[in-house]
């Protein structure tokens, strides 16, 4: 029974927080902020280059892009 318990709590050795500006922030919050910022910046760039008409379902596409950036950053930074 002790070995089984050790297997389940093996991933609980550290907290996924990062020290930023003297305070600890959850890593998911930092990744979500970066993903939303990159999605907004990409939308601005695409609008400036007149590629906005070529994107089907723009709101859903920007949401998917922001989510992809967020999850990609999480995998690169934290690692699974």
C-alpha cells in the first residue's frame, strides 16, 4: 500500500510557480497572459496586412490561436 501511495504523490514534489518581480505567480497564469497577448498582437498584424478577410470564423480562430500558444508555452516552459 505504501508503494502505491508513493506512485500517486510522486508528481507533487514542486509547485508550478515562477518568481516574477519578487512575487510568485502560477505558471498557468503567465502562460495564459502570454497566449492572449500573442493572439491579440497577431490579430492586429493580420488586420494591418488585410489578411483578416481570409480567416474563417475570426473570433473562434483567434481563440484557438491563443489557446495553442498558451498550451505550447506551458509544454515548453514546464514540460510534461
